[in-house]
């Protein structure tokens, strides 16, 4: 049986020390389970709820820090881009360019990412169905991207809440061979925590196991050694020590 794509890492780059702690654990898990976990962290959280929220170190410093993780730990790297001008410089370092959910219909951004030759992971918008994602895929493929992934992360359900329709996974598998379940962003409660996004990490394992039942080929986990004190997505990040038992369940 082909092993799933697993993407894991902190929501945002907080420090080099945090990146090293998380990367070392992913290296250990790769060796133990014969995996190729892709390391994820954002150099800029451009869509924070509040203007005062921590965004990260920015493009220049952030990409250098991700390059250090790649060199020092031998992990493949994924990060998200928010502007078309970021695609080329980011692609010099990372293996997978990620398109944020709110931006998945931005044609110029998709075209710029596709033309880098890197894998492009497009997160499904909270306002789109799985079937709607065939059009972002077409935009990327028609501009030279041969490896397009899609990621399910829930749909808006009224105010400050998300719900996951797991039927989106088989729907997206009809036109994208790699469909990933974002198990941590899907438990968010957007904008519900006094200027921050809330959430409930208790449901992360259930999201992963349900996605497996619906045929997901990969899983996305934001992880942190002390998530309650994380600088972004604190409420829904998975504790780093809880990643191994969940991977074990998914593999067996």
C-alpha cells in the first residue's frame, strides 16, 4: 500500500529553535515509519484576523530559515505564498508551493506558482465545493504544473464555524490524484476568539481518520511543542508529542 503524503510543522516561523525542535521530531518519525514527511511553516501569515497579530519574519529571513531546515535536517519543505511575485524566489528553496484557501481562485497567483515547476498544493476555499476545485487545477496545469495537489479544510458554516463535508475528498480525487486533509485548520473557529481564530484540537484525530475512510491520500497537521503558547493558530495546532500516535493509527 502506498504511504500517504504527510505535511507537518508549526503554523508560522516563530524562531530557529522552534523549527529545529519540530524538524528533529519529523526526522525521527520518518526513520521509524519509513515516511517522507514534508516540513511546513509560514514565513508570513498575511491573513491574520487582527493587524496586531504576529505574522512571521517575512520573505527574506523566513526563506533563509526554511533553507536551513532543509540543509540541516534533509526534509522537503512546503510554505504558502500570497502574492505572485513571491513564487519564483520561494521556489528556489521549497519543494511545494501552497496556495492559501482564500486565494485559490487568484489566477495570477496560480499561474506564477505553476510556472516555477514546483509541486503546487491548492487549498480548497471555505466557500467552494470539491467539484469547484477543478478550475484552479486547470489554471495550474495549463501553465505547466504537472503535480497539482488539493487540500480539503472545511466550509464556512454560518459565522465563526467550519464544517467538513468529507464527500469533497472523493469529488476532488476525480481530477487530482493527491487530495490532502487539513486536519488542524478544519477544526478552526474563524475570528471567534477576540481578534484571533479559535478552534478545538480535540477533533484533529477524528478529522484524520474520517478523511482516511473517504480516501484521502495525505494529511496536513500544524504541530507545536507548546501549542497553547503558539503565536498563530494556537487553539487548533496539534501538540508535537501527539503526532506519532496519530500517524501510527493512520498507517495501520
